[in-house]
């Protein structure tokens, strides 16, 4: 199932937009004219053998030490590009939507995202973005909230 089908099936009100290719979440924020704190970037980690989608603002980075503590994991490592290509079929590398449920993995969301009412993220390509209410994102991603992001 692709992202749009999933959003429609879940009854989400969202806006799909086309834009010039962007390869970072900060660039996406610029072309969509939204603050970086409202753009979700996904970071995939393997925690004690389980793949986990981490969702955090474009202007943040994952603090692996803090994430390990939040997950109560002994080992947390970032996924490499080969793994990302395998985990996200049908998505361009670096344009994965931050909804782990779509790809069979849990999502953990940094607490800094709860401050805003809407969020924007890549929709599987470097030219497509989705903007939706944060409440809908939280519902469809079934994200747990934790503290693991650090402002860059």
C-alpha cells in the first residue's frame, strides 16, 4: 500500500504538494515555506535487533545515547543506505515518509514535535510532500513520544 492510499484509508485530511527536488529535510522546509521544526525527518535505527522509525524535526539530530536510554536498549545503530533501500521499497532513498507502520516497524516521535499543530514530510519521492494535522500524524503513525532529539 502506498502512502496516499494509506492516508485516504485512514480518513486523514492532508495536502499533497509537488516541489523542486529536495534532498534534505531543511531544504524541504525552505521550498514548502515552513519552519524546520514543522518538517519531520525519519531516521531509522536498529535497537537490539529491531528496526525502529525515529521521527524528529528537520532542525534536530538523533542523540543515540539518549535514544538508547529511552528505548532501554543495549545496542542502537543507524541504518545504512543499503538497508534503507531494502526496508522502504517504492521510496526514493532519503524521501521515506516517517510512518513506520507502513513498513512494518514501530515509530518513536521526539517530544519536540508536539509543539506544532501541523507537520510536513516527504511522501516517498524527492518532489512530493504531505502536510497534515499533527493529531492525524500521531494517530496514523501510532508513534510513542520520547526525548531523543538535539537541536543542531
